[in-house]
């Protein structure tokens, strides 16, 4: 059984983690999936951590890689399904100030659409100023 499953949605790719521990044994697989999706042109990603009860620095690093790759292509990363224990680690590491954390599916979809519109508008303004 794979540690992750990916589903293509209208405006993003959804990655679901089917592990309780997002640590150094599975984080390289998550990073590989993220790099693969980004290389395929996917700029918006949602990582669902619903089943994850523990995350270590390698798991947080995989999330940061996803954030950097999404931003680098004018997209957005959203993390959802965060347990209380994982949220504590994200807060302690101050990643909650860097990463988009949204728990409600409708809000996730609205956020991605709004970010896409904003990026398109800003991109259009930059082209005009050149």
C-alpha cells in the first residue's frame, strides 16, 4: 500500500497522506510526489494530513519544499486535516506564519481560486510594466 494518494481536482492536485507518522521513512516519497506533480505543471496543491498524528523535521521539510515549488510557479499550497499534535509542531516551528492552513474544503477551493485570480492580475500588471 502506498503512503500517499493523489487526485487531480479542477484547480489543484490533492495529496492524501495514509500514514500516522510523517517522518524520515516516508517524507522522501512525499517530496518525490510533490516534485513529480510540480514538474508535470501542477502549481496548486492541497496536502491532507488527516491521518497524520506525528510529523518530524523531514516531514516539515517536505511541506516547505511543496510550498516553495508552488510559489515558484505562481501557485499555492494549502495544508488541511491537521491534528492538534501536528498543529503544535507546526506552530512551534513557526510554519503557521508561512504555510496556508485551511480546514474547510469549500474555503480551500475558494482560496485557491482567489489566489489564482490575484496571481493572474499581478502577472498581467508586471507584463504591462515591462
